[in-house]
């Protein structure tokens, strides 16, 4: 059975593509983006297969 590890990170609007590409290079797959807890900014939820 595949096991996963998860990661959350703030996503800055002015650098979205660069941030997502950097996480993708490290093997992270974007699952969802939601508003930040303070209502400002965004939070990305990522997953990747566990080694």
C-alpha cells in the first residue's frame, strides 16, 4: 500500500508559479490551495509518496 507524507506552506501571490515549481522539483504534488488562517494570503497543501 502506498504511504504519503504531507506538507503545508504559505503561497505568496506574487511568486506563485516559482513556489509551485520549486515544490514540484522536490517531488511535492499540490493537493489544494485555501485562504490563509488570517484571511490574507493562501496556504498550499502538498503530498508526495513516502520513501
